[in-house]
C-alpha cells in the first residue's frame, strides 16, 4: 500500500508542476515585455523597397499547356483479337488395322493432292484383288459365249440373264477388293504441309490411330469475335488488317468471309471468319493475332487530345484560349482513337485549347501558355504571383 501511495503522489506532483509551468509561460508571453512574434505580411503585399505588382492581387495568368485543333483523316474501325487456323486441316488415320509397310514423306515438307503418304501391309488385300480380277475375266467370257448362243437361239433368255447377273456380281466383287486394297494406302486429300509423324515402318496401327497431320497453310483463316453492336456494319468482303506479336511491324491484309448468324448469348458477341493469303508462310495456324476491321474512311475529322476534355454531368467541355483568357466551350464528342477524341460540335480547326492545367481554371481566367514546364513546382512564395495565388485571392474569374 505504501508503494502505491508513493506512486500516486509522484504522478500528482508531476501534473501540478506541468500546470504551473504552462501558466507561467502563458503569462510571460502575454506580458508587455514578453517575446513577440512578428506579424506575417499580407499575401500579395509588396516588400519594402520593391515595386508593387501591376493590378490587383491574384490576377496573374495561370500557366497551362495548349494545343491546336487539327483536321485529319480517320478510319472508322473495330479492333479485336483472334487466332489463325489452317485453310484445310486433317489428321491421317487408317480405316483398317495393319502393319506399316512404308512411309513416303519427310516431316514438315509440302506434298501435293493425292500423294501417297503411308502404305500398310496389303498382301491379303492384293491377293483378293487378283482373285476378283480372275473371276471377273471368267464371268465376262461366259457372258460373251452366252450372247452368241442366244443369238443363234441355242439357249433361252433366262440363261442369258443369269450370266449377265453373274458378270455384275464379279464386277462388284472386284470393286470391293480394290476398295479394301485402297484402304491400305493413305494419300493426301489436298495439297499442304505434313506435320511430324508419330509412327515408324513396322509399327502395327489400329483403326483410327493418329499417324500425321496435314495442313494447308497457303491460305489461313482468321477467327475472331466482335460485340453485337457492330452487327449492322458487318458485311462479307470488308477489308481487315492483321498483325502478330511474333512479327512486329508487319501488317497482313485479309478479307472478311463469313458472319455467324448466331449471336452468343453468354457474351453477346458475333463470331467472324476472314481469309488471309500466306504465300510466304510467315504465319502459322494457332498463332495469336490482332485484327483491325475497317468500316470506312472519313476526312476532315477534328481531333483533340483526350486529356483536354473535362467531363461534366450535362455535357463535356474544353477551355479555349481567346486573347489570353480561358473560355469554356461545350463540345460533342465522337470517335476515340488512342489518345485523341473526335469533336463533332463546339470547336473549329485552329482553335487553341488547354490540354493541361484546366482543373484550376474558371471561365474567363487569365492564362499563359507554357511548354513542357507545366506541372513543375509553382514560383517561390516571395514572388508577387506566388504570393497572390497562395493567399487564395479572388483573382480567378468565376
């Protein structure tokens, strides 16, 4: 208990001492002979011996960056991302099981339509073809003899019909045997470039097993999507520009070929397909590309920097510089291209507008166009201009 009482007394004594010191300091500063703080000169007031600034405080021009309204040619377009596909693409698969007897291509080379690519062991099928050919030859001979006998009225018409039917059966048997033999020969269904095979001579392959892919890349398909709002503007035959990050600086021409009649309900987008000539083979199927679909070209379009537009709840506006003053000018905007905006109404070619510093402006405020120096630190506080602005004087017109 004694230690607790002692601690309480110490804290109380400290508080009393602080109160006494604060009172003495307060009365000392308020005393006539006490220390005094010099009053700060009024903002914008002239220093002793210095010439007073011209005009009332706060009317000094505000530094802003400006630009001229220009007329340019603009392409009305839409951009999207897409992927490249082969004009024709197939994976060769055997229709029958068998052992690979020979391979007639090298990986990654071009082949023509109908070229033999893979041959399976066809000893059985070849024997069936020979058998069917022999049976067909016999049936043809019997039919010819029957025709001669029927012409001399040695046999009936029924016998002639029987030999004719037997001939047709043998013709069908030969066609069947030949079809079975052809299934052992895998040929290119179209001209293209073969891929990398995954089998070798002597491998036993099953029905439907993948052997090698074949791609027609002389012409590529470009698949991409656009929002449904562009549907009314889409027409087959429109020009496109295709670029790839893998080939910077290269732009390839393409043509819109098809518009999917179905709009995807999940994303409200339209699937489109274009064709692209790829004679040099620089592009490959599966590549990611950027697509620019050009709808029309427009001349004499007024463009201004995007940062010059001040958003507003009613209508956006900009500040025009007229005789050294900022004049608020409501505008109607249109297309946006990169960092520029089309102005449909409110400005003319050659008008000087504020592009930076407009947040401090009011209609009629004096301004001074500067270069890249806008955004730097304001003038020092001891200059008349800085003093007038720091004081918040009503120099900015409202």
